[in-house]
């Protein structure tokens, strides 16, 4: 009798163990990153330096959730070493795909080669890298920053086409070495450079932040007399500059013509109020396109090497017309 009871207990224990394993298998879940049926993405963001970046992060996070993608998110705080560390962590965790917005353009080949050797596809978002080896990433999703600079320059040239007096310009650049800073500067200079009346008297980085934009503009106002135009590489720096201009007793949008890039809601409000004169749009809502590309590259499908986002420009009247429905 004792032997029969012992046997029954043993059989029951085995049955419970089998049921437990079967339950784990039935859920399709896996505790290991990249395991199971759920696609796992490692995403390294530049930081939270502007309203644009905040909207971009929100778009990525919400789109990942909507697509059923597990998102491992890291904020680099505008430091390349933090991004490299995050990418290496994603490689160690064996995620299915890595996406990131590079803080600067250079210095990515070693870590991207590590991802390639681990057979983890990489997607660049918002910003490019300057690597000669394009096999290190599957695609680049983002704006044409050179064209954004051109659009800013074209509007300025049009506004001053009937004037012959010199036009003194100051420029608030984005983060030094970053793709948008390099390209927006190049596109703007390409357009205005053919007319000698346009002169960039001062150009300095404002790190894409409102606080730094204000600080640098205060310095410009002291060092550069009779500023006619401010070209800011993003709205946040332009908004900071507006504070400096008003603090100096000048009227933004009138005493100094202001051109910015992004079209975030605060910038659009300033445009509608006449404190900014022209904004070139750079949409941060890349999340849906990013998730679609991620699913395709993980499946081994072909995707375009370059995916350009569609964007527009805004005058004061156009800003007033769309301000109420802006999502960011």
C-alpha cells in the first residue's frame, strides 16, 4: 500500500511539472530578449533636449506599443559614449533589431560592425552617420536636412530680392558634429552664398536647447551690431533667442527677422504671434514608419536604403490656420 501511494505521488509530481512547462510554452512568452514571437527593438535616443525630441520619443514609444513590439529604450543624454554603451548592451541582450538617432555623425563603425557580426539589423532614425560602409545599417529614416536649410535660405532670398543693402545674419547651429547641424548649415549657405549682400556675421552652436539658444543670442547681440536676420537650426533655440532679443529691448520678428526649423507647437505659436517669421517643418512623428521598417528588416524583406519624411513650410498665416490641430 505504501509503495502504491508513493508511486501515485511521484506520477502526480511529474504531471504537475509537465503542466508547468506546458503553460510556459503555451503563452509563447520568453524571458530572453529576442526570444518568443514578440519582436524586440533596442532604441537609443539622442536625449530630451527639445520639444521636437520629446515628441519623437513619444511617437516611437506609442508606435511600438501599438505594433506589439517590445521596446528597450535608452536616453543618451546627448553623449555618443552613452549611445555606444546602449548599443553594445542591446547586442549582448540579442534583441531582434536596433534603431538609434546618432548624437554625431562620426565614430560608429566599430560598434555597428559588432551588431553586423551578431546578425542584428540596424536602422538609423532622424540622423545619419558618415560611414563609408553602408552595409552596417539597413536603412535611414528621416528628413532631408540639407533641403531644410535650402528652404530656409530660399525664403530669405525671396524676402530680400528687391533690396541691395547688406543683410547681417547670425546663426544658431545645432549640436556640433551632428547631421542636422552640418546639413542645415550647408543647405542654407548653398542658397544665400550666391548673393554677396547676405553675410553670416556670427555662427555658434546652441546645442538645440532653449537655454543655450538664449545664452548665445545674448552674446550675439553684444558682439554683432545691427543684426537683420537670425537663422536657428531648431525652434527651441529660436525661442530662447526671442527671450534674449526681447531682453535687449528689441522686437523679435520685426527688428530681427527669425527663421527656424522644426514646427513644434511652441514654435508655431511664436510664428502665429509674429515673433518668428518663417518655419521649415521637420516632423518628429517617425514612430509608425520605424515600426513598419523594423518588422520588414527582421523578416529579411528588402527596404529602401533611404526613407525621406514628407514635410512642408509655414508662414504666419499658415501657422494660424493649423495651430489648433498640431499634435506636437
